[in-house]
């Protein structure tokens, strides 16, 4: 993994944390997600004139990825409705690197070095540890956990499919652009059928928040797909979860959430994992 790829993934992680925070605090999470992804499609649409279209060999994976991303865009807001940002986000992101590393080893024979495996494990454990917290609403907590784990499975699935598709596409940017156009439109159509046109009637503040989130979402995804074509899947997936550190900073200094000993230790574990992945990959 080159320094350029490493730095780019960390930048994408910061963007990912930013747009997830916007979805969480933007009001009705499902509406905000639909508008965010639709704006992402509009941002991506002009780029079609300047890209090389993906090779036909990647179209099946491209279609599958659009479906997985669309389901992910619908499940994530439900998770945020049921649980806190500091609980749902780490749990959703924490299990994905382990699943992706295993899938990469089985499907593409991408076997990381021992230090790389240790790094992936440290990041996953640190992220999951951030999600462990006491809650008085046990029923709500349980529902949030279920949605968060389902979200994590979807993240792992689209990471593997995106990596395989981008490597077959001939044009990594072409694959990323068509996917962001497709999944944004698909998500908006599903929400339109589900909630009706009123779901898209929002105030100026929410629209501005969605515009910001849409730009961050597209930027983070384009970088991630490019990185997946350049470096091992497990390493890219693990480093993307450093976004949890950015969520921790946002929770502390913007949302005024408590940052206690558990979060500090978990954050340190994630940092050790990031360093280990960088050295071991």
C-alpha cells in the first residue's frame, strides 16, 4: 500500500464520518438519506461525459453492487432511528473488516502478513468496543444492535463486490460514477414509493445538510473504490473504519457527547491497528 493510497483512505474515512453524522442529526433519517443519495447522483451525473464506461465483464457486479448499496441506504437510517450514533456507527463498521479480510482470502487469495492481520483485528475490536455501552431501553438497544449488525454485513458485502467489480471494469472511476448515479436514483425511488412525495419536502436547513452530505458521500465512495483497485481489500476496509475516530471527535466536540475511558482505550486500539495495517500491508 502506497502512502498516497493510505492518506486517501483516511481522507475518505473523515468524509464518511461527516455524511453519517449529517444523516443522524438531519431530522427524519430515511428522508435525509434519500435526498443525500439523490444529490450524490446529481453530483456524479455530469462526470459520465468524461469517463470511460465500465467493461461489460463488470456489469453484473455493478448491478449487484447497486442493489446492495440501495438496501444499505435503507437499513442504515432505520439503525439510526433505533440507536445512538455512538452505538450504531461503530458496531456497523466494526465487523466489516474481518468479514472482508476473510472473503478476500477465500475469493482472491489476498492473504495479509501477520502484522496486517493483527492490525485488522485491533481495528475491528476497537470499533466494536466503542459500541458496547449500557442502555436502560433494552428493547430499543436490541433493535439498534440488530440493524447495526445487518448494516455491517451489507458494508462487507458491497466492499467485496465493489473491489471485484472495479478490478474488472477497466475504468475504476467509470465503475464508481455509474454506481453512485444508480444507487442514488434507486434509493430515492424506493423512498418515494414507500413514503410518497411529501418525504422530499424539507426546509432549507435540511436541504443544505443533505447537499453537504451528498458531496461527502460521493467523494468518500469514489476514493474507496479507487483504493480497493490499488490495495488489498482487508487493509482498505480496515483503514476506512478509522472513521470511528472522527465520529468520536464529532461526538465530543460537536454533539457534546461524553468521551470516557472506554472510548479513549478503544480509540487507542484503533490507532494501533491503523499503524499495524500500514506497516503490515
